């Protein structure tokens, strides 16, 4: 296989090639390390690269395969978002306020290693993972491979940039208000926010008081399905725990067994002032027509966001930011904008968080009214294309928060409800940048999202579209 094709093949295909002996793990790791050295500085996706260790682990993986060993991800390189612990490495969280290196791998990393994956790097994030852009005083600006003057999104921005540039086959992400779906949308990738309780958050009991979940950004639906299969499951430390699914997620790649009922909506949640980019609306309507051509019943129907969802979300988000800031070893080193966000969270009365917890069930029931008669809800993934690098530099906390809320209004409500949602590529806009749609599933129903996304991918093989600078 051509080197560039292999770099963009995705982890599912790479795992197959290694298992079949068509390539070695060392060859794959060397390919990525070469691309990282040559192309990586253009996007600044990685906070740290573990070249020597990755090569050693690749040799071990090849020896294990040669001895007949079989693991789902044996010898496949993976990048880890820098909010997730990797043993012996700092978890910088996009800041200079970090403390000592992690004593042990986070549970999701442990499971990836157990499946045979090689951790090749840690990816850049915005400070404390707060923003849908990835620019920090300490680690610099991470850039979108499709346009180096644009952001890749956030907070899993380094993960999105790394995968889209062909510097790694897939990367972990976390999603507290769209942080997997937004960079996936802006970088032309598939990204799924799983159901809360599907993947362990250990060593933490939860993230942002239940808003955040772990997941992945990858080239194909098959990549995500395979990764979910190997890491799904929780431990006693997790606040939320789900039983194992009835069937592997990879079993859903054949597509839906019959027609689905799909609602679509462009409604903006109350309290957010924005308008929908023309190309985002076009991407949505083209997807509606594609789904109809595939035999699905598609109709316009808005979710009932109500007026309490946004306040309930903000109570958890701002409290979570304040908690993170207080836990840093050197909080005095945080950026001014971050300190302001943390101060707001610290000033919220304890009752605000308790109220948000109490309201969750009612909000979930109301928002899922649209899914009572439908299998899936379809919305734009973002309202706007990615911001320019430096567009929000020097802006205050609340100004920045209001600005980015208008760019990405469709994602966060589904973090509050905890149910699965994904970003599905939907072509390029007139500006040459990726556009995407968001699909929201019923609670704990990642399977339907994976099956429908796989069906769309078969008609729209988005992984064939690559940023020209990195192809």
C-alpha cells in the first residue's frame, strides 16, 4: 500500500493489515514518526511525541504477532488527548499549571494498551479543555489541516488535527459540550460521543459533573466501532455504569436492517444568538435527501429545548471548570481568561449544581420527546465554519464564551442528557472546509447511530477527501 494511503487508512484497516502480516507495526510507527517530523510542525497537534518508546513497543508487537499473538489493535499507533493520564507523563490540560506525572494510565488508556495499541503521542487541548478552539499561551496554536489559518476545533483539537493530517490513525477525545463532535466536524472526521457510562472516566468518577464522556476521533465509522468495542465498560470508581451492549458495535457496520424514522431540525436552543451558515444548512438538507433516497422516513421536527437546559448545563460546566482550576498544582499560572471562568464557577451557589442534577431527568424526558416517534434526530453539527487562528485572542471570558456558543449551538444539550450523538462528514463548503451533520440517538443507542452513519459513509466515502497539504 502507498505510504500516504496507509497513513490515512484508519486504525481498523491498519489492524487488519498488521494481523495479516502485510505490514509490520514498526513500519507503521516509522511512517507516522516520519510524517510527524516532516509535517507535524505545520499543525502543532501534539504536546508530546513518544518516538523511542513507540518503536520499542512496535518491535514487541511484531514479535508477539510472529509468535501467534492476536489482539484487536495489536501494533496500531493511537494518540491520547492531553486531558487523559498516560503513566509517567504529565497531563498538561493545555496549561503550565500542571503538577507531577501520572502514576498510572487512565482506564481507557489501559484498555487500549491491553488491546495491543501503541500510544505514540499526546494531543494539544485548550486550557482546561474549555473552548472549541485550541490555542494556549503555553503550547501555542493548533491549526486545521484543511486551512492552516483556521482552528481545528476543541477541546479535542489536537486529536482532530492529528488524525485529519494523517499523523496518526485515530485519537482519543473527550466531549463535555461538543468536544469530540466539533473538531470532527471541522476536520472532516467521524466522531461519536458515547452514552454516559459507556466508557470509563477513571481515575475520575465523572467529568464536569456528568457532562463529559470519553470517546474517539477517526477516519471511518469502522474505526470508532472497533475502538468502542475494545474500551467499552466501566469500573467501580465510575459514577455512571452501563451493562455491556447486546452485540459488538462492529456488528452494526452492515447498516440498518430496515427503514428508520428520522427527524431533522435547525432550531437554535433558546438563549443563543446566532444564524446558520449557508453551507451548514445545505449540508443538512443534502443529507436529508440522501436519507430519503435510502428509504428512510425523514421529516422536520424540532426538539423542545425549553428554557432550563442551558442554565442547567452552565451550572455544571462552570462548576466543573472551577473544580479543575482548584485541582491544578499551580493555579496561579492559569491564563487570565481561564481564571475568570473559574472564578465565575466558584461564585455559583452550591444549590445551582444540585438544581441541575435534579432537573436532568425532566430535561432528558422533554428533549427526548422528539425521539419518542423517531429513531434519530438530525441537526447541523455546527452553525459556523471554524474561527480564524487568533480570532478570539485577548478577548475576555464572557465575550469569548458568547462568541463560541454561536458557532456551536447544537451540541451541548445532549451532554446534559447524557445520550449518544455523533458528527458525520457532509462534504465541503464553498470555502473548501468540511461541513458535517450531527445525529442524536436515543439513550444508550449508539448502535443505531453507528449503523446509520455506516450506511451514509457507503454512499459518501468521506475518508477519500483529504487536506491537500497533507496528502
